[in-house]
C-alpha cells in the first residue's frame, strides 16, 4: 500500500465545532467523552472511574456536578464519598425513566446558566441607567429590581453565580457515572438511555 499526501485536500471545520472543545488538564482524557470500563468482577473498574472523577473534580472544583446511577451506591459509598455527590444526584434504582431525569437535570442547569447571563446583562444596563450613563427610563427594569436589591446591605448587588464557570461564560461540567447496572432495564431495554449516550 502506498500513501500519498495531497496538500490541496484540506478539511476545514466550522468555528466552535471541535470534538473536544472543553478545556481539560493535560494529564486527563479530553472532555467531552463517553467512557466504557470493561473488565471482570473485582478488577477495579469502579475504583478506576471514581479516581478519574476525583481528578476531574480536583481540576474543575465545585463546577463539576457528578450524577451516579447505581444500585450498589450504598456498598460503594467508601470510594464515592469524597466526590461531593448530592443525595438528589444518586439514582440507586435504575429504572426506565433515567434518561428523562438526566435530560431534565441538564436542561435545568442550562436554564439556570442562561437566566444568570440574562440577569447580569440587565443588571449592567440597570446600573448604567441609575448612574445616568445610559439615556432612557429605568421603568422597563422594574421587574428585575427586586432580584438585585439586598435588604440587609440596602444595596443593589450583581447576581451571584451558582458556579464559578458562569464568570467565564460557561455552564458547569456534568458527569454521569453508571455502575453495576448491566442487568437493569436501563441498559437492557431502555433505548432512550442508549440514544442519550450516543447523542442521537
């Protein structure tokens, strides 16, 4: 077989379409990703994945939300406890509604992020108008004024971000760890979860 390079045959990607656009530490697998750990029982799959999640958590801090879908969460708590997982983010009974629940979590995080950006935009305009830097009435901003006012300090305050990544114009990182669910409907009959994983 002979390989020949053609300098004129160059593939160009549209802006913002990189497969791994999320900034990730050099020592970690690039995000985003779909990772499958395969091995015999007791080979350390869960330990390896929880350690990988820990390293991502160390890299992204509290901006990394981890969701666990596992009927054995309780017995594996010792290796999961340091990941800062919220109780509401643990699904220890994998059922056929998991896909919808995961989508709802992601949709809610997206909506929170967009709402924050929206409020910050109006806050900046609101402050400009108060200081007389912008021509026009502040009447159109009345509906937002109470969201900016802090009664304790008697000051108008900029909306506080739920995650530090908001300040970079980015939503939080979300990881979903599915463990010991091979015999459940989630992986055996629920095609919605499979489509969610494959982005279909």
